[in-house]
């Protein structure tokens, strides 16, 4: 979700429309700033989330809380009955996109980590970059 500006409101409006239908909604929240989608109840503390709203289980939503250090999970993607869920390996998908686009050439590894990170997460990012040789 584009978590600020007009894009955020357009997404939320479309999301409300989808929630009124027999449509499953899988949302992947990997951004480090902005507002989360509106849910009832408290989310477990984490910088990233996966949300799965199955139309037949609403208003309940499955939530995967993801720490920065975690490998992205495999999540079910619901299909129409009678077909079973298929599994989406999010880490493999992100890795494939990263390799396809060549983000390693586009990202400035000398810049401060983006977004709002806890001190522990910021230290982990800096240690990882230093260990992988990305920070001169």
C-alpha cells in the first residue's frame, strides 16, 4: 500500500469495496513508514506484516508478523473452491525480483537505512551491510 497521500486513500477505498465481495485479499506490507491497514485489535510488534483476509472468514484476518532479520514466509494464496490454496514463497519471489531488476546496482548502500527502524534493527542492517561488504 502506498501509505501516504492520495494513493493511500485510493487503496483504502478500493480495499473497502473488495471487503464487501466474495474476494480473498492478500496484503504484503514491507514498508517501513506510514500507516498500517485498519484492523481491529493490536498487531504483534514487527516492522513488516502479511495479511490474509479470506472472504468466508471475515472479519477475521490471518496475520504474519515479520522481523527484519526473518526470511519472508511461505503464505497460502486462496483460490476458488474446489481448488486448494497454493503456496507463495515470498522470499523466493522477492529474491527473483531483486535479481531481475538488479537492485544491487540501484541502491545506495552508503546511505542510512530508510524508514523508521528500531535501534536493534538499525544495528542489524549496518552489521549485515558491513559483513556482506556493501559498506566500504
